């Protein structure tokens, strides 16, 4: 990634934080990557993920106990941890042109690097130190702007998408070869060149009924003798920026594969409708209507679209939200914020799990991920609570062994058609 792109990225971030420091009358802000945490009564640490507010500033993954000091009119200062440690690999400062934009201070844990900071210094990140000034509202103020990505950030997500797509292609081949969920996941990891702890989130690999578990967390070791469906939701990482891609593959050309094809067509239409100025909540409502049409067209539900929507039938088969902001966190921050002051626009009762309620803006990066699942618990609830639901339970029983469908793309929002990073990566 070019130095000019990174320099422009820093310029945008410095402008955002300078504005925040003026707004809150601060002299400095410290961003902390965080410290390692450990399993209970164990010396084995959890996988470390740096605080996104700190990671946003550097073009490489940040380690624990790294700090960034921001002051108006000055280069940012990087406090780099020096560890006298023969148990672990060394922690050298990465080389590169990025260094010319920084003041770099090497510090051991016992060093008082913060002793010369001005009095009005705020802290963002875990484990705030006693020297920091409490500043309610600062986190929401900077989180709001993270939704709009710089060209540096978009390029990082593009590269993460390209790596993840290589993994998805390998996973589909492994599924068609009859491999187990574990082997499919290993094929994904190898092709995307990452370990399981380096994934931006634990990859979901569900065969058959497991595809109906939204966050299915297991990986069966045994091969399925009659594998019909594979749902894999898995991404990759570049400089801490995530991709988040889901594909549903089928083994046979049958009525379920026709349902998958129609879902794919609907998903692409939703993607094309995601433009700046559009309400994401309206897109979610459009999705519910699309699910109702699929249910009707495939004779799963005899009710018309409007009656299904009135009775909440689509939510039985599509219980989650349409998608979310994407960036340094898979479910990126600020999805419910409508201003820098932290005012929230929470989802309504018809879409309680919707993670994004903002109006879309140019250069936001979002996911679009409609689904259609045959979930026993929700179907039982429907039969118990919704009179005259119009659903063909025999047809539903026929589809139960397939589990479900989810198709997810990553988009860069534009003033007209969005840039679909996922489809571009598959096409190349």
C-alpha cells in the first residue's frame, strides 16, 4: 500500500482528532492498544486484538501495551513496548516509510513515558491510567466518523476480501469432494493464508442442518455421508481490517438449489440498491418483502407478501438483520449512531437484531447478507403463535435437512452503484 495513501489516511485521522480535542477542550489524547488477558487460573493468554481506535493509525497489526499520543499540531507519537523476554519472539518495530510520519519512543513497562503529558489528556482504550482526564462523549464522537472509510482503509478491506475469496473457493471444492466441516475449514485457512486465531472472527462452517444455526461454532471431524448444503461464513484480515463473506453451496440441482439461485438474485438487487442517501432500515424492510416473495414463489407459504409482512412470517425464516458496518471490527462501531454526540437510533421490534440504522454515506463499507433458514425452534413458535400462517409444513419438512441459506457481500457505498468488493474478488 503506497506511502501517499497512508499519509493521506493519517491526515484525515489527525483532522478528526484535532476537531475532537477542540470540541472537548483537550490538550492530548492517548490511544491504548490494550493488554493481554489470560484464562482463569492459567498462564495462557486469550488471542489478542488491539483496540480498533489505536489500530486505525498503523499499517500493521498492533501488539499489546502499545500507545499512541495525539496532540494538535504535532506528529503522532508511537510508544513502542520493549520487552526483556526470552519466552517469546522479539517485538521489533516494523520497517517502512510509515516511520517518517511518526515520533517513535521505545519504552519498557516501568518507564514513565506519560509523565510529561499535558494536564488535559484523555484516554481511549482499555485499562485507563490514573493520569487521564475523564471525557464522556469522546469515544462516541470519534466512533461516528469511523463509518466513512479512507482510501487506505478501503484498499485494506479489498485485500482482505481477495484473500477470503481464495479461501471460499477452496472450501467449496473441499465440500464437493465430501470433506468434513473441519477439513473444509482447514482448506479455507490454507487458501486464505491465515491461522484460526488470525481470522477476524471464528469461521462458521455448517453442513446440512448446521447451516440453520446462525453462529454455528463447531467443526465436525466426521464426514457427512449425505452432505447436501454447505454454509460458510468466513473472512480474512489486512492491517486489522476485516472482510466478512458468506456463501451457500449445494451438491444437487434440485428445488433447494433453485431457492439458493433466487436468493442470490435478490441479494445482488439489494446490493445495487445500497447507495448514499438510502436508509439502511428501508433496505432491511425491502429484504423482508423479498423473503416473503421467495416463500410464496417456492410454495413454502401460500399467503401474499402483504399478509406475510403483517403476520411477521418473513422473520421466522430470516430472523437476523440485513448486515452491518465493516472495518477494523467485523461489526464495526457506530452502527446505531446518528451524530457525533452519540444519539442512538435503535432498531424497532420488527428488526431487533439490525446492527445498522444509519443513512448510508459515500465510502461507508457495509455488508449485505440476507438469509432464509429452516430453524425448528422458530417454526414451532410460528405454529403455536401465528394463526393461519399459511405455511406448508410438509414442504418445510422437505427443506429441513438442507438447513438454510445465507449470501453475504462486502460493499463500498458510492453515490450510484456501490463497489462490490466480494463479487469483484470472485470475478478475478
